[in-house]
C-alpha cells in the first residue's frame, strides 16, 4: 500500500486505480491478503502466523514446518566472534548473549545513521570501531542464515517458493502470450502487466537472493546483510525472430517471440550469478 502511494505521487499522470480500463496508464492493484506474508518472506496467501516476543516488531514464521526447523538448525550453528562478544558483555552485561549479533547491530545502527550517540552503559559507550566489527559479524550471520549448508539454503528455498512462483506469475502477465502457462501456451494476454512492486524487509531480500543462487559464499561481495533501500529487479525482455518464407518480404515471414529475464540487485546485473543462467 505504501509503495502504491509512492508510485502514485511520483507518476500521477501515469497511474490510476486498477479498475480503470484505460490503456495509457499503469493500473495499481493492492493485494491486502499478502501484506504480511510478502513483507516477512514467509510465502503468500495467509501462510504465516505471528509470535510476539514482547519487544520490537512481531516475528513471523511460515506454515512450512520443515523450513522453520532447518532455519533454527542453521541459526544454532552460528558462533559469533569471541572477542566481539566479550567486549559487548564487558560493557552491557551478560544479557547481550541472548540476542543474535544482527539484533544487536540493528538496535545500534540507527544511532550512527542519524548522527546521535551510540548506546551506552553506566560505565562507557559503544565505539564506532566496535560497531563496525559487529556489522562484519552480522554480514557473516546473514550469509550463513540464508545460504548455509546446515539448513539455511534449503530453508530459504522452501519458505520462498510461493513468493518465487508469484513473481513468475507476474512475469507471465507481462508477456504478449502466456508462455509460462502450459495449459494455454498460445493464449494472448489482452491486459499485459506493466510493473509489479513488492515491499519487504532485509529478511525477504536475502532469502530471495539465496533461492536464486546469488546469495552464497561463492559471491562474498553479495552474501552479506542487505543494506538500506536494497531492491531486486526482474526485467522481462522480448525479442522477435523472423523466419522468411519469402526472403524479399518480411510480411510473409513467420514470427517467433522469445523472452528473457535479467535480474538486477542494487544496480548490479547478477543474472550470470544464477547457476541456471551463468
């Protein structure tokens, strides 16, 4: 809903409500039943439930028990750097050990972004150099959490499968013909979709990249905590190929339409990093 409002304000002359039949504008359709599921990366169509821990935002788990089990298995394998944790315990006490390193960074990083003092104890404050070491550990935590070999990668594949199929359906809607629908390969899309926008947290960006095979230790420059305002773009390309029946006249030729997809992460083309596309 917030994304729809942003697009509407930036492109008021191109955007109308999805009920309009005009061909000169971009229709917007807001799927309310997918709000929490897509935002938290646990699939679509009411596949999640809420577990409240008393602080911060609600925590969501998907309905796939195997995925949840694998995720917990992977999380239990992570061991933060001893020197980093010892330094935090000496300043803030033993309670910090009950939080994962990403949660500790998440509660401190906004201070740095807004140029206000970092968290302090009764004796001293967190130093920027210490926060930078924590952020490095948080990058490692995210990489292992969503692409680790002890359940992280498989958990990402299972939990994001419904959402990846949702993306595929939207790509299908953007084609001239329903090329991904085996029941109607030659059916023509009368109302081709121009753009589809989903919003989500870093906990959606990372597993989507993992499901694609991009978020892995093979690509250390990418396998880290997604930064603020990160985005993944799926671009659909259309190409026409002609087979001439009459070499002098194209109008007598047979046309074959081919489609290709490019995946861009934060401005970087990562298509060749996807194992099936490399």
